C-alpha cells in the first residue's frame, strides 16, 4: 500500500529498534505525535523530518511554499515554533539550473515568513530521482518545557478544537493540479474559493496562535484525514474523544470538490487542518479573530476511541484522495 506505513509495522519493526536510547529524549517517535522532543535542561528541543515535497506543476515558488509549510505545520504542533532547518536536496537530472534557483528562492521566502534559518544540508543531482520527493527536510525549534504539548498533558474535560474543517489539502491539490476539470463543473465563485484553498494548506499560524494561549496537545490531519488524526490522538493519549455532530463543519468549496470526485472529505488528506486539545475556550475565539475558521467539535473523556453520537469512528483503511488523484490524471 502506498503512503505511510501502518501502526503495526511501526510498533513491531521501527519502535523497538531506535538505536541507543537516551533518557533526555522525552518524546520519542510515536504514532499520532508529529515531533520528537529532547530535554536540554531549562529548555526543550523539538525536531521533525519529512520529504522535500515539490510538485513542479504548481510552479517552483508556489510548490516551495507548501514544502516548507508541511514541516512548519508539524513542528508547531509541539507548541514550540520552528527556528532552524536542514535540507538534503536530491535533485532529478531533469531539473534545470533556473528551476533550481526558483525553487530555492521559494524555500528562502517561505522560511523568512516563519522566521526559520537553514543551518546545514546537502545538495546534488542523482539518477533515479524524480518529483515530488526530492530528499529530506528537517526543522527544529527550542522553547520552554511549559509550552511543550504532549499526550500526557491531555485530560478529561479538555476541548477538541478543529480548524478549517476536513479535506483542505485534498481540495487544494486536486483543484490546482486539474483546474480545467473543476472549472467547468463549479460556479465561478466556488471554483475561485477552491483554488485559493491551496494557501490554507498550512496550520503553522493556527498552532502559533493556539500555543500563545495554552494547549495540551496538537496534531495536524494529513493522510487519512480528520478521522484518522482524531483516532491517532485518542490512541496516543489513551482517552476517548466524544464528538458533537452538530459542531462538525465543512468548507463549501471543499464540500463541492469532494462530491465531484466522489470521496469522503473526513477521510481525505488534510494538511492545514489542526486538532487542538486545550482547556482554554479563548483559543477558538482568538483563531477566529485572526481569520481562521475554528470550532469546538468535541470533548475529552475517560475511555477510549472516537465517538460520534453512538457511532465509533474507525481508522480509515485508505485515503480516497489518491484514487481521485490518479483517476483525474488518467483523464
């Protein structure tokens, strides 16, 4: 199966074999937690690595913005903003010097926006490399232990806040990759909204705002969408998440796009959607004050799993985004 490995492989193969274990690693690799954390004494270092994800069809500058924000969104889930970056760029032979300059300029500009500096890395061209995975990208941040979010801080009564709604990334990618398909099937207003959702495919700002007020844990909804992310949170915290059906929301353009390609928005990839667990109601109002849609969609309880009314939400078997992506590509 394409995409991320499943939890069984992680639990049986990866987690038991992490090399020499060090006691200063206070958050090791875990399913449902986006960063590792290392105790530095009076501070904590948070770290995250992902592929350098470049889709040239977007244009190099636009693609680079997203590549940067994929990492920044993960790091800020810790409650600590990113500050340093390392890049291993394995470039395809087909990339021209001018395309590389545009990509690097785009990375630089996106890093400037989020106050992050490149402190090291590696760059080269290699046979067998192709878009969109062009190497590895690491970001790090340093902050206080008090601001570090972790599963252990989550407690019954915490609010479950969701930003932007489901399938943000699925919509942003599909409409920007295949605009002709959607333009002829949507109203001009909804089509324009769907195109602009591309710039919502980041939850760096969401996490920054929430962390300044106070959070217990955050997690962004990537592969498997909102349902998968909520199940991962329930599993890693050992708590039940009870959802309020009348509080779940979906962007009108997202609703239209997912209907057109026949995919479930709640199980579709959704970088840009942040799940925030906090005991502070003002997180929601501050997000909205900054133009970010947010809603308290549930509450943390003792127990296990994710409940929507009497229905238990299960981890999706697959992310339907990829099926829609390949079907549109065939057209």
